[in-house]
């Protein structure tokens, strides 16, 4: 969708794509990456592509839950009235097979976690026993199965250990390791190449000359990509030169699963991203009824998703949250693509442009009767400090020009409320 520079009032949402239409346009063209088999240490945080089934019972043997003696419950049933003496026939230690079996009138010393010896069906805790030479006096009865952790208590052979589509956290890794699943099939983390365009940009380590600015977008995107679970690859600053820009992108094709560039997608004559790819029909440029982040670019270069963002840092951040993060999560096989949301009451008025969804930077905090949201500064798309002070984006609908203090709004949380 091409839009001419004079087709719309910059402050109006007339004729622009809605946020929902733009997001669906992007997500409908995103597919999960091909699954990979990886060791468990590389699978953390990734989504399981194929379910894992238990090949054996977990645990695979019955074990003791107490230090004490393994016995036959029937042999000690009378211990309620009078102590019962049993002959000690060996011991069962952790990590070893028991020293024999337990017959009628016999007991075996056992440690917590040790296998239950054949013949025994219960464990007497050490505090309910008195050892006299080679015999043990049992002071209380126990029912069959008492203090015994049965085989298959956690999972039975043939049961699903972890279903496909589950994101692997610490508990899942522990369970898979316990089951002997040392490798699993996951949707990999996408490698995302980040480019910053503009003759005015310099590296953060350099002192800018008059009219120059340090490149904050690359590092903002680096952090956002890491937080989303992707692998960022910083390709550096590319000047406003169409050929240089195209060459830089194409040089990263082999190692990239996706590209993100900032700058060069508006309507100015120096918008190199448009000039580099628009004629080839690989990247589509459109305008979205949102503030900040109206100009957007999206398409595929040699089959790999390309996201073209505006140049101002707040626009970059909001665009990432609204469009790129959900797309990356879909590439990683995630089912829940949206940020968590809360409903909060505004502490101040929030005004926005007519007919556009506004994403206002707010700090959400608990109040006496629910969540409160306070704007963190002006709405200018160059004010990156307003994002650093915020933990959420208040979503002001396009039909609301001013959301008054005291009104309730949806807030997308981009970091934990306690941070």
C-alpha cells in the first residue's frame, strides 16, 4: 500500500490502516521457524515443537521417603499393643541395589531415597525403632505403602512429559532430564539483524558534532529483542545511501532470520529503505492510525521478514511492542503473542491526535482500589526518557481525543510492575 505525501493530515487518522489491520497484515505473513533438535541447555525459554513421551516410569523404582527400616507391614501390625522384634538382614543405600530381600520376621536398614528391597512394603521411621544388636524392636505399626515412594508416582511410561507448544522453563528442563530426554525439538530463537539508517547518526561512544545524534535505536532494539527471546545482530549505522543500504542488508542474508531497520520509511526524499526495496515489491510501506509510529514498512527479503520502523526512538519502541514482538513470538512458536494488560485509572488527562490510537507512556502503580497510571512526560516521539520511566503503554482508542483523569484505560505492561 503506497501513500502519497499529501494524502493525509499528519494529525488525522483518516484513511490510515487501523492498528488491528496493520498487525493482522503482518502476522498473517509470519510463519514459525523450522524446528531444531538441541540439547536441553540450549532449549530453555524456547517452545517445544514435538511432545515428549515418558519411555519409563518416573521414578523408575520404589524408594524410601524416610531413614529407617524396610519391613513387611503384616509383620508389625501387632506393634500397637506390644513392640515387635525383627532380624536385621542388611541395608539399602542410595544409588545401590539393596543387600538381598526382606522375608517374614526380617527388616533391612534403609536410607531416604534408597530402593525398597523385594519383599518389603513399608518403612518404619528410625524414631519408631530401637536397635538391639542384630535385631530391631518396632514400637509402632505402619500400614502397607507407608513412607514408600512408588515407581511411576510422578509419571507413568507412555504419558506425555511435556506437550508440544509449551515454553520450556526450569521445571520442564528438570523433568525432561529426569526422563532421559537429553535433546528436544524446539522452535529456535530468530537471529534478527538490526540496522540504523541516517547520515546524522554516530556511535554512542563518539561525541556528536553539531546536528548529529547518537544512535539509540540500535541499542533499544537490541534490548527489546533480547527480552523477547530473539538473538540480535547489530549491523551498525548505514548512511543515507540506497546502494550501501541494499548491499548491507543483502550481506547479512545468510545469517539472518529477520531484519529490523529504523529510519527511512516516512515520506521524505531521503528515505533510503523505500528507495532500496519499494520497486522490487519485497517491502510494503503503509501508514497506521497510531501515535507514535505512523509510518511502517513490512515485507520479505529472500523469504525473510523485514520490518522497517520510523526513526524516532519512542516510535521504534512502540512499533516493536505493537508489531514486531508479536511477530517474533509467532516465529518462535509461541501461542500467547500479546503483552499482559491491566485496567488502570489515569491520574492525569491524556490527549492524543484525532482518529488515532495513542500509546501513552505511563507508570502503573497500585492504588487504594486498583491500579493507577501516571503519564511519564510529553508525548513527543523523540522523548526516550518517557519510556525509561514507564512500565506500560496506555492504549487510548482513536475515538477518544482526551482521556480525562479518573477514567479507566487498558495498559500494556512491558515490564513487571515491581521493577
